[in-house]
C-alpha cells in the first residue's frame, strides 16, 4: 500500500502547470477523480457455530485493510451526486470459545472443555457506492462536505482460516450469496483538488454464511462453520479531483 501512496504523490508532482493549480478547482457541472486509503472492519457477529456447536465469548479484532476507487461527480450548486466503483480488501480475527467440545484435527471430541479459538477472515470485494453530498463549506480552495447513500457490494473472494486449539489450521470457503447492501455516510475535507474522506458504513442486511472445510479430514455434514453477522466498516482515504 505504501507503493500506491508513493505513486500517487509522484503523479501529483508531475502534473503540468503551476503548483497553485493544485489548490484551485473551478466550479464544474461534472468532475471525476480517484482515491486510495485504509479501512478497518469489525463486523457485528450475532451468532457463530463451529461443527454444529454454538460458540461463546465472541470477540472481533480488526486489522488494517485497503481500498481504491474511481468516481464521477455531478454538481448541482452545493449538492452533488457521486457514483463510484471501488475495490476493498478487509481482514480481521474472530476470537471465541467452544463449550464442552474440543476440535482436534477437524473432528469434535465431546465432553472436553476447549480453550479459546481464532478465525482469520479475509474478504476482497467490488463495490458500487451511490452517494448524495452537500457542501457545507465551499469557499476558495477549501471545502467541507457530508455524503450519504447506499452501497452495493459483491464479495468475489471470502476465506476463513481456523486457528483452533490443539488442531492444525484449516481453510474454509463460502458457498453463500456474495451480494450485500450497505448504508454509507462520510465526511470530506478538500483543499482545491486534494481531498480527505472519512467514511462509516453499516450493513442493511444480516449475512448468514456457511463455510465448508476446503480439505476435510473426515467427511461430515457438520464439518463446517456458520456465521451470522452484519457489516461494520470505517475507512480513511486520500484522493484527487479533476
């Protein structure tokens, strides 16, 4: 991700024209731009079952993910409409306990109390946000805007890797629907063509996903993971408007 920011900075320095052009943006009916940044995903997990056993003491730990997007903007006085096409990569960990069972080599062993377990989650998605914005401040090179709107999401790659106590890691893949709908709200600060966005998004639909062991040791109908969660993401990005 550092390479992306370096390329972005190099691109800005190589733009033709005087330096003050970067701090001056004419009012246009139409603009387009791009941005890159970071995200932090900490989903709301309503329930989690491992091999048919309900997990307890569920805790979510987020990791830093990445975003990149291109967009266009239709300006109507202080309002604007901004559809985008974005790529998101998010990561995180789910910590939990399994009561009265110990999962060893992928097979439940009943009547044994299991220590805490971990699931590493990685998701890559394509997203289509359609935001409506309002410029509270639009004076000279400075601007402050609020954005709100729906976001259509397609998870083209979802993988969970287990880190169960007394068991070797297993990779799980999902066969559930990859589509989702989120509500996104953001705050943007701009200095001429440069802008900084801070956004928060929340899933409108609960996602019930089944994950099957990619390489099970013993075939079993319960040899899977089921999770019921809702999306919860914060992101920060740096962009340039043409």
